[in-house]
C-alpha cells in the first residue's frame, strides 16, 4: 500500500464530504478510493469513518488520525520541494480569508501578482462576510476591515479604508444634490444590512456627526449596494477601494466631499510570529507594499 496516497485519499474524503467527490478530485475510481480507505484502516487497526447513505462522520480514531495525516502530507510536500527550490524560498499552500467586497475589488488581483512572483506558493482565497476563527478553519492570514483588533491575534496594519457618499448621474437628475449631511434624510439611502443601517457616521469640521438614514433597498454586501447605486436607485456609502474607479470614470458622482464618513483600518491578521513560514512572511511583506498608507484607489477623490 502507498501509505501517503492512502492518507491523501482519507484527507480528501473528509474535506470533500464523500468518496465520490474525493475520487473525482484525485482522478481515481470510486473502488480505488474505497480500497485505499480499507487498507489504511487495516494498517491503523481501527475503523476511521462511519459510512451512511447521507453523510460521513469520523470515529474517535479517525478524528485523532486526521491532523497527523495532514502533517505527514505537508511534510512530504516540503521534502519534495527541497531539491527544486532554495531552502528559504517561499513555497506551500496559504489559506487567506477576506471579505467579499475587498476580495473582489482589490485582493484577487493582488494574489495573482503575488503567485506570479512566487510560483511555488499556492493561495486558497476564502471570501467570507463573517469573522473566521483562524485556528479552527485553518486560515493562515485574514484581511480584516475593522477598528477593533482581537488582542489574541497578531495584526499588521496595511492601510486605511475610507468610504465615500455617491450616487449615479441619473439619480441626481431627478433629485436635489445634498449639500449638508442632514439632507441625506430626504434621500433614498442604500444601506448595509448590518453596518450603518439606520445611522451614517461622519467627521465634519473636526466633529463627529451622526445622520439618520432610510431607504427601500438594503443588502449585506457592498458590491450589491454599488450595483443599486449605479442603477440609479439612491445614495450609497461605499468603500473608496470599490467606488474610486467608478467616480473617476463618471459612472458615480461623489457627494458631500467636505464630510468624511468614519474610516476603518485594513489589517493583515495571523495567529503567531513564532515559526512563521517563509511564504507567510513574504505575503505579509508583499501586502504592505501593495497597500500603502495612501492607496491608489484614493487618488483623485
């Protein structure tokens, strides 16, 4: 039995949820996958999974074996890479978590540039609009837009996340242009389901101002709010990293430039500085250069 291959089959079955999915992923037949699992159980001397028609679940032995198999496969990959790359060259898989809006607007292109520079590194980009548990979900690096950093994690600030108030030219042809933040109460404001749904926060003339807003369209994703705004549905508060190009092109018009919506910071967050792999260190350094304090998306705004 090829024990490493059997471990790869076991891990794939667990990660993908079925033997058939693992067979497709590994380009093996279903009987071969079943045989590898049976031989691994014979070698271990214990049943690893409960198999039913609906789902697979790990036995106690399977739960204990799974992380060890992952370690063995990772070690095998590292050993194979020794002969083809310098000892300290970045290589291996990095799992990166980011919000959908920032991931689609900015990070996806950055990851393409990064892997072109470091082709021995693979990136698994998880775009999730929730706060992930880095340890439980095996995330190496999370990009977070926040002003409250978890004290149990290491956070490296990248840049600021500003927002802008904007609307389409079509909307402004039919509605008066707001001249004061208070005028927003007279407009159909496109709001986020979870952030600033009823109040928009500004800094104006050095003071904090809160403005009640309301509208008939809300969404839990900034990209959807941007589409609403471009369709002429109302006034939106959008991240400048998303709306900047549209404002420069004239597809959206920036409103109330004298009033700055409350900003956040963009952080790269990870679990520990100890034993940091070269790939993670290189990605952090790359992101610091890619997203400076004055990012390109804010030019001209």
